[in-house]
C-alpha cells in the first residue's frame, strides 16, 4: 500500500513581503499547480501558496499559466484580487495568501518607513545647509543625522573631503563627499550623500545648484525603494523647495555591483 504524504506548505517568503504590503499594487505570478482550494504560485523564483475563496474554482486555473493579481488588503489576511483572467468572470474574486509570520512582515515595513523618514530628513537637512552656509560644510554633521549617528570620521583625499559614518543600528552606514568647487561652472556640486540602509538598500543623493534652482539627483539600487520614492516625489519636492529656490529632483534606478563604491573617481 502506498501512502501519499501531505504536500509541503509554501508560506509567503520574506523576500516577497514588500511586494504584498501595499494595497493597490499589482503583481504577475505563475501557477505551478493546483491542489483542491490551494494554488501553488511562483514569483521571481520564490514559491508560495494562496487559497481560493468565494466562487473561484480550481478548474478555472491551469499549471503554467500567468495570472495578474492586485493587493486589496494587508490588515489581517493578505487578500489578492484576480485581474483579467479569461475564465474568471466578474470583479470580486479573491485569493488569501498563506503568511506564517505577519508580525515580522509588519515590522519590516515599519523599518522601511523609519528609514525613508531618516533619508527624507537628511535630504532636508543638507538642503537647508547648502542654502544657509553658501557651499560650506555643515559645522556639526551630528546635527543633521541626529540621534541616529553612532560614529563619524573625516578624511581628505586630494581636494575632496570624505566623511564616513555608521548609524546606531550598526547595519547601516554611509559617507558624505564634499566636491571641490569649479569656478565658472553652470552647475556646481555641493554635497554627495551615499547611504547603505538595511531595508532600503543603496541610496545616493547629489546636491547641486545653478543660478536659480537647487538640483537633487537621487539614485536607488533597489527597485522597490525606487518605486517608493516615485510615490513620494511630489511631497519631497515640496519639502525641499523653500528659501526662494525651486528643488529640481530627478530619480534613477540602476543595478549596481558590490564593487561600485570602489570605482576610480575622476
């Protein structure tokens, strides 16, 4: 007699939590197979399960097909709406994700929010310093980083000043670069701020000014962080535009290798 053991349970992997934490976000997943009321799904190489609800039937799905889902609820169970499926009629068809540790998921999202607030406050602090001090280094970097800073040093390389620092979580760090002023240049760089945050990843901000405007170029290595910045772009532009200068902000998402920070600077 052959006994078939229970199928493995694929809870939502930690690496996918950020994708399913914001209502309204749409994702595309692949169906691996169907077992009763459970769909075995795959996204980015990660497997997880979702439970069919309401009028959804297992025979409406087939292994190998790609389906589009929309996050409609993250409080309590994570609920996904099935979109544009040829066999599913109507709009009120939902899946429940199987999540083993929702509290940890909420903690991670809270940490991302805290890091974004820190990054935003840093941008505001350096922006204010650039306008108030007219190209000069802030007298006290700790005043800009506040209580989040644990260690800071100063290094001079040729005509550039580097200020590396570590944050109190001991997993996040960064450095501030003061570039030399080029006389006669239409666009003058003031500060270059580079951060490596535990949850938001690599972030870089280049502050420059022209005759009338302040320009801030923001670079993100993590696609999710880049999308977060796009959502808050108008708010960020408003917060950085004061003292008679308009803040021109550009966003860029770029895949970076670990050796990027060691590249030779011209």
